[in-house]
């Protein structure tokens, strides 16, 4: 499940927290490609 993060300085930033079978929590962040282009 991806959740938008309103109020951040980067529009379109999404974050997800997933738990592995071992119980370790991983954080995945998705940013729009325009943030990385110059």
C-alpha cells in the first residue's frame, strides 16, 4: 500500500512500510523522475 505524503516539499512523494516474514520493517520511498532531472 502506497500512501501519499501531502505537505512535503516534493510533490508526488509516496512512502510504503512493508514487513518481511522475519519481522523486519522496510521503508520504500517513491519520488517522481522530475526531482532527479536537472
